[in-house]
């Protein structure tokens, strides 16, 4: 082999342009490396661009400022009480020791800007070490116009997270929009949003350029990639790794239908976003049944993990769950395509929504985290069919909050009923028949739920019993922000499946984000970040942002470590 046989040479090749990959690429570049960022699809951003964008980075510099002084001991206690032994302690420590520094580095050196949440409880607020705010950060709104002609290369958010056919909104924006006729402040805020959006459309943008949530994070990372002059290739999937003498020396990518051999003098970072769309890996690693229910982009099929394994990398083990779960409802459109809706933070915790299995029985605290909700679906399914489960509400709830793709406030929903997404019935008996669930069970469950709602206490499952539950409830609802009765016909339901927002099993790595071989030794030249790396949370979901926090952190760790390596001499010299 000679140097001439390489089509391109760089210090660092990063595969996959999501949070993990872009953090690694930017850090390595700032550290002085030449970097190529290779992305399989025609868009930058991956799952990151369609995500909520929350970043869990405890001990970040803003924690005190937003009123939540924290300590390593306290967070560590929380990690022990949630993640426990589901991930190696050393990796959990590595994350906690670096996440604040990674965020600080990105904020000081790049376009990435995050704002710590003043109130955002960890998902198990009653466990020792939990915090009620400060640890999770949101991407600061980003002006997509700053990307110039590259704006169209940024992956669009989920249409379901936009209104008016292209305007992004946060939960706060949604609350203002729902209250425009009731409050002057909301009217003003709503008008600002709409006018900005109309201006964007008039200027010819295909969607609004006021980016929030994960799209703001991906946009900010992408802007930083551009600012650093990092070369990036779209439509350039990784095909294989080049290994010489146990060292990863480069990779073959496909570009314009042709294989191109790229030499990576210091190393390759795998950041292809895990395997949620690989039926093979799902069959091997997920509980059953499983299906095409992931919210992640469909290009995330585990190529990074599979190709790294072929080069000697190993999978992590000991995880509590193989994926980060979320209940997902699915609409089949007339053209046969599917729209998936993740029931993450909007509807489930609100007063007047309950979830049942095929026996018409409740099986879960509906306002628990999306991860816990699906864990409960699988548990219930051991005895009663619960995949799918059913979210049920009455018409008061529907008008006030909406459910899944069915929007509140009298907006059209006939098409959803016709498509078999939304079930509607004048009586609970009729609803049960339409859903194929036990009618007596459903009626008893609703009666019990309503009694609990009157008392303000859900004796069966504790809906509204934790600070996290109530955070997502209705603050105007007393005595329990998450409990209200289902009384007013028509009644509605949607089916939810055991979906995910990404995978937790991935390449086993050390504290430097280096991939480890079967003997536990680092494979020279091979790194992983994001969901290609085995999760430091071990498939537990302690708090909002526990995948993006580690993705940014270990992307930064990998980039830094690569920048500290000496470039390997050309292969031609080695083999001459
Ligand atoms: C609806 C939704 C909401 C979410 N909200 C949050 C949240 O608020 N906070 C949080 O922490 N997590 C959240 N998540 C999860 C989070 O988005 C992901 O865990 C995270 O974005 C993964 O980052 P990544 O860099 O590993 O992968 P990605 O962002 O998916 O990037 C991977 C990239 O690699 C590319 N790729 C794939 N195969 C190849 C190949 N062979 N060659 C080259 N490129 C390849 C993909 O096209 C993609 O662009 C959410 C996810 C979803 C779907």
C-alpha cells in the first residue's frame, strides 16, 4: 500500500454530522487538526436536529445563577440512585468530570449557546441527589439566516413540532399561542412569532428561520463547523474502515456512487447515531415485540457500530435498557407514508388523560417519563396485551390540550379519525369496541380514575405525585396538576407503540472515547461519540438531556484526545 492509493488525507475523519460528530469535529479542528466530516444523508443534524435539544450537563457554570447550587457528591449520588451499575462507574465519572468543561469550551469557542433551566426537575426527583433545575440546558434560539445559503442543508425539524406549516415553537411559545385571545402578553408574543415567520416566508425561506430546540443546537453546531472551515461531505456514507497492524488508519466512504479512501492520520470518530432503524440489531437487542416505531431519522441503521465491530470494537453490556424509550403514535397518510408523534412532554401529564391496556386497565402513572412509560408497557404486556397501549381522554381535554397529532381548540381532526389514528365515540362502551379493549374494564378504570381526580390523589399509580409529574401538568388545576376526570362525550383515544428516541447500546469505550477491543484495550485510531458510544447512562433516563449531554461531552473528549495525538507517519514510509 502506498500513500498514492488514498484519495484524501486528513488528521481526523468524523463520520456522522449530529451532536456527537460535530462536537468532535469542531474540537479537533480548534485543536489544530485538519478534519473531514462525512455525512450519509443530504442534510446535517441527524436526530439532534429533530430533538428537543435539552442537554443534561450538571455542574455547568450557570447552575448557581439559576438558583440551583450543585455539587459533585450530590450529582454522583443521583447517578448511583438512577444509573447505578447499568454503566461502568469510570464512564459515569468521566462524564460528570467533563460535561461542564465541554459545554464551557463550546460556549467560549463556538456558536453553541445554551441556557440553564431554572425549573426542570430530574426525572426521579424523590431520589437522593436529584435537582429541580440547573442541570439541563436549552439551546438558545438561533437565527437560521446566519447559515446563509447553507440553511437548506440543515435537517428540518419534525413537522409535528412546527405550526403554520414551518414555524418552530417551544412549550412556552405553544402556551402563548393557545392564550392569544386571553392575555395581552401572550397576544404580543404570539404576534412577534407569527410576523417573524411571515417575513421569513416572504423572503423565500422554505420554513421559519427562528430555530429553537434541537434544531437550534444542530444549527449552532453547523454554523461552528462552517466558521472553522471544516470540510464536510453530504451524501457520503461510511462503507468500511481501513485497519493496518491493529490501527484504524482511515475509511472508505462512498461519494457520487464511487468508493473513496480517506486516510485519517490521527483517527476516525464514529458518530452515526446508533441503530434504531436496524431491524437486525433491534431483533437482537430490543425486548420483543419491536417494530418500526423509532422517532430517529431512518438513516440511523447502526452502520457506525457494525463497521467498528468489524474492525475489532466491541459492544458495551450490562445496560438496563437497549434504547431510550418513548410512546409513539403513528398516522398512516393516504399516500402510505407514516407520521410518527412522540408523546414526550405535552399531553400525558395533563389532567384528564389516562392510559389503558387491552383489558381496559391502567398500567402506569401516565405522567411519568417517556422512558418509564414504555418500560411499563413492556411489563404490562407480559400478562395483558399492551403493545399498543391506548391514551384516552374526553372532549374537554381534547379541546384544551389536544392529544398527539390531534390539536386542541376546535381544530380539524376528522382526517385523523378517518385515517384510523384518532378513535372517537359517544360512549365508553363504543370506544372500547372501536379499540378492541374490554369495555367493563375500561368503564371501571375511568370510574376509578375520576374518583381519584375528585380526591386529587391517584391511589393506584400516583399520577401527579412527583415534582416532575406536576412540572408537566396544568398549574391551574387543583388540588393535583395532573388529575382531572373524563366525563364529557365524545371520548377519544390514540394507540401508542413502544417507540424510541435513540439507542443506548453501542461501542464500548474508555474515558477518552476510544473504542475498546475484546480484551478491553483501546483500538488505536478509533473513537466513538453520541449514540454510537455505549451510553454512560446504561439505558436509564435520569433527566432531560441525558443523551445530548454525553454526545457533546464525549465528542469534545474525542476531539481533544485526537488533537493531542501525533499524526501517524504516512503508510508509505511504514511499509517501504
Ligand atoms: C423527537 C426526539 C426528541 C429528542 N429530544 C432529546 C432531548 O431533548 N435531549 C436529549 O438529550 N436527547 C433527545 N433526543 C435524542 C437525541 O436526539 C439523540 O440521542 C442524539 O441526537 C444522538 O446524537 P448523535 O450525534 O449520536 O446522532 P445523530 O444526531 O442522529 O447524528 C448521526 C448522523 O450520522 C449520520 N449517519 C448515519 N449513518 C452514517 C454513515 N454510514 N455514514 C455517515 N453518516 C452516517 C446520520 O445521517 C446522522 O446525520 C431526542 C430524539 C428525538 C427523535
